[in-house]
């Protein structure tokens, strides 16, 4: 089962490379429309944490001989799949707006469909769940906890930058400003 898990980690890494290509294509298109990229000093740390979770989970499973606990693997696998469904729903909904870097794209239109009907940042919810669930599928709990903590710290800074950028646009503020950031209001 360890080999299958390591193969999954490789597939996730390859998936991230595909996402980077989509992001770069979208970024070029946005720049042609006059949208600027917002300088972000922590972006390289985000890349490092995401890569580190993949490498750390592999190392922890192999070097510390983490067991595969079926009930945990199934639960975390389901969370991982649901997080990826949400993440790809976000990518599909945002279409040409979707990017791994902060872009001031709301001036060319505010996306209010898909998961954005209920929350402002569904992608971050998906990524936090995914970065915790993926290592935990094979009980790599050190990587899950350290990766989640590091990711949350990076997101704290990124959210401040992204929110400042988005809320500076009156159309975004008017349509999205009252929506919750991460979890929909139930009542």
C-alpha cells in the first residue's frame, strides 16, 4: 500500500504542475486585459509548503514506517476527494480569473456563481482540507500538522493582501463584502 500512496503523492504533484500551467495561461490573458499582478512576498513560501507537504508525507511514511489504518485512510481519502472536487469547481467557476497568484481582476468582473454564491474564499477551504487530509491518509501526522500550521500562517498574510486588493474594488465590495470568507451562513 505504501507504493500506491507514494504514487498518489506523485500524481498530486503532477496535478499541481498542470494547475501552474493553467494559472500562467490565465495570468498572461489577464495581463493582456490590463490586470496587474499584486506583489506578494510570501508566494515562494506557499510553493515551498505545498511541495514540502508532498515530500514530507512521502518521507514520513517511508522513513518512520507509518502504518496504513484503513478507517483513517478511507475517511481522509474521502475528505481529500471532496476538497479536490471543491477546488476544481472553483477553478472551473473562476475560469480565466483563476490564478495561483493574487491578481486585481475584479475590475473586469466579479464572479458570483458556483461556490462564490455562498463564500468569498472556497479555494482556501479546499486547500486547507487537502493539505491536512493527504498526509493523514497514511498517518503522516507530523507532516499533516506542520504543513497545516505553516499553510495557515501563509494564508493569514495572503488573505490580508487579497482582501485588501479585492475590497478596493467597489463592485466586489458591493457584491461580495457581506458574504462570509470560508463557511456559508446556515441560517
